[in-house]
C-alpha cells in the first residue's frame, strides 16, 4: 500500500528488488502472526497494564489502573520559591523574636542566614474551615474550603535547578520524564487536535528551560508544548499555525505523501523512536490548525468572565487553561514568568506583594470558573514552587542582595503546596512546620509522596505506571513515594 501510494504521487514504477520484497513481506507476516499470538494470550499491554491493540496515535485515550477521580491537571508554578510564612503558613512566633536569633539553630540553606524576620503581611481566616491566608492572596482566601494546604512539604536541596527537576521530574540530576509527560503517557488525551501537555510561561523560559517539561526517554509525543503567553497574536503565540499558501485539503494531500515516505523510511529503522514522534508531530500540527486559533482566543469570553479574572497576562493564562481542559487537554502547566520571579532574596515585602497582585485574582477566578462549569470535580489544580524560603533574614552578600537585610534565602526543609479539585479533600491544612516555619515536623510530605498522591487521583498506582528503558522499569517516583490518603476525599 505504501509503494502504491508513493507511485501514485510520483507516477513512476516501484523501485524495489525481489530480495527486499521477500524480506519485507516475510518480516511483516511474521510480525502480524506474533502480534496475533501475543494478543490472544493477553500479552500486549498499554501503559496502564490493560491489554490492547497498538493505537495509531500515542496520544489516544487510555485506561488507567482504576477509576480516576481526576481527568486533568492544571499546575500553577510559582517559580523561584514563594515564602510559606508570607503566603499560606502563618507563624506569629516570628514576631516575638523579631531581629533576634531564634532559640533553635538555623538550618543549613544555600546562603548564610541571621535573625528572625516576621512576615510584613497580615493573615486572616476564611471560609467555614477558618483557614488562614495572607492578605496578599485575599481573593484566593474566598476559595479555601475547596483547597488542601500541604504545609509540610520538603525536598532534598536548597538550589533552584535540582529542586525544579525534583518537583517536575522526580529526580535531582538524571534526565527523567516530567510529570506531564508521565500523565499523558499513562492516559493519553481526550482531544487529538490539541497537544495533550501544554506549558505556558510569559516572557520566555524558567530556569532549566524545557527540561522542566521534557519527555526524556519516553516517546517525544509526550513532551510539553511551550507557549510564550506574553503574545496575544495567535501567529506569534504558536509559530506557523496558519499556512497562507495552501488550503487544508492541499496540506492534507501533501502530508499524506510525506507520511507515506516517512513510514517507508521508518520501516527499516523501527528502533528509532524519535522517528515515530516526528511523524506524529506533523499530524498534530496539521490538526491544530482547526482548533488552536479558537481555544487561545480569550476574546470569545463574555465580559463578566473577563471582569472575574481581571486583566494582565496571568488572567489570560488562567482563562486559556480553563479553555484547554474544557476541550480535553490532559495537563496544563502555568509558570509565573521567565527565570525565577519569586526568588526574593531581598525586599520580600515589595517583591511578594507585587507578584501576588499579578496572580491572586486570576487563580481564584480559575477555581470559581472551573467549579461553576462542573470542571473542578475532575480537574486537579496544584499551586506552589520548587521550595520555600527561610523564616529568618538572609545575610547580605556581595552582588546578591546588595547589603539589604529584608529578604529570605531558599528553604528546602519546609514549604507549602496547595491542591484543589479532582478528588482532593478541601478545607484543610495537612501537616505542619515547626513554630517558626523552618522545617516540616508533622505529617511530612516529600515531593515523591506528592507525585504518588497525584497519580492516584488520576487513577494510577505509582509503582505500576512504568516504562522500560536501559533494562530497567522506570517510574515518576523512582523507588520512593507514599500516597497521602488524607488528602483524598
């Protein structure tokens, strides 16, 4: 069929030797026979462990290990490391020691630290749960009864690059697939005309760039698709989304020929998985022309929705995120901005207040909007950074905080990540840091535990969602991770 298709386009005789014909026919018939035998014995499995035939698209919807509570994930990443004691983990004891050393020893972080630095922000109780939230996230306070604040998070090191890799990929150094890649590998996606994993970051890339949403050794189809949301023009947001020289039928005719040639090229290079990923990317790029312009056009939203989200790039990002999950996209990651904006080594009051002003209303609007549309019940919304910040002041260092003593250092010992929707038990603060907010001490939750819990909400046993590579079955949680059952409704 491939040769006939090629000949039809080129109007030529087939160029193939008898040896090649016999070799390909023999191999093809043998493969068909083997596949039939394996299928009849239940030995062909998909990522979830269910027997299946090979799907034409690696992004086709798949069955999880058990009935999932959630179908989609929206991950709001406060990159740089938001301070837990200034946002979602109030510590009034810091005021008692303001300007003085804490009675406990300062834990080791990246830089030298000093005396207690009380939060410059007031906290207030919200909702029926009475959970306390900082004044800079007052709009989000209105949603606390749907939120679970995990106040006992911890990770391995106080450095951006490895902590970003841990939070996104489950490993500090080694090239591992991101969580979005694992989720789309396990579940596929519900909309074949849009990427299953979309990443938005206004202004450029965060630290470690595309490594945060890579597919690593998983097939390339599962890698995140990055968009710079500072752009509002669809042709700048998604390069080459429109073909001004050919109609869709003409492109389809051209693509059919290209895919026929690609498949012929691939037939003797089956071990090169990158070829299959490239072939699938051509198909997705073609199909995106039919829906991408629509889904990213937030001007279609009514006036009251725009007023609810507010103005600015974060309002637009949140609206787009809702529109994506509404259309079946599996995993959406929203970064605050280029680099590490929440990395406030100095001027914690000015920096955090300004950053929260940009995103508090849009995040609250996203939760309310998802809820009113019935989408929150099967969409996990997660928000946090790669680590937290110290409750004590960072000492001045040359070229860093310029002699100021009003900022906080990185803190991997204790920080907060919050979850909402998708089967999460809201209205609770799970775990706790010590009285000063330095280290997790009660119901400690490592990043591996967070990943294991998220995968369970999505219908997976994190120990069984694996991919064989280099002779080993790899998984997102490596050889760690414990599901936090108390976070699940």
